[in-house]
C-alpha cells in the first residue's frame, strides 16, 4: 500500500511540474507574439514618420530654390531618422535584444517601402543608392534598438 501511495504522490508532483512548464511556455509564446507585434508597429510608425517628413520636404522643395541634387540625400536622412525613432519606441517596451529587434524594424521598413516602390514605379531598379539605403537603415535600426533598450521607463 505504501508503494502505491508513493507512486501516486510522484505522479501528482510530475503532473504539477508539467503544468507549470506548459504555462511558462505559453507565457513565452505570448511574450514573443507581443514582441513581434511591437516590431511591426515600430516599422509602421517609422513609415508614418517618413511620409510626414517627405511631405514637409516636398513642400519646402516646391516653395524654395533648393537644388534637386539633394533629394536622394534627404530621402536617406528622413528614412533613417524615422527608422531610428521607430526602433527606439519599439525597443523601449521590449527591453531586450535591441540590436536584433532594431535590425528587424529597419528590414521590415525596407521590405514595405521597396515592395510599394516596385508596385508604384514600373521602372523600379536596384542600384548603389539602394544598397546604401539598406545598410544605413539596418545601422540606424540597430542604433535605435540599442538606445531604446537602454532608456528608462
């Protein structure tokens, strides 16, 4: 009889520990899902900031004598500042893995922008400016991720 009681108590302990493991796994999954949503929101927030910045630049360009040669430079600066801000905001709430999450914000931003550009512009091509934009975007996303993780709430 004592052996049966010991086996039953062992089974109960085992079941309880398995339940804790399952609940901790579901908590991790929920946390990862929230982090992915925050990264996507960071990229979308970056796009919104870029659109606002580019609209302001378009107004300045139309109403002044600014040279059109600076357009590519301003586009890269506006895009990278918006990725930096989006990464900071995104990683401030995630609080870990700022480098990776910042890179992901930059990459998601670029994928959306290049996909939209290829649809909107029939003669869209990949050139040296595109490579510079990709590298700068990943770098600014990384820097934003590092800053965001290290900001105090």
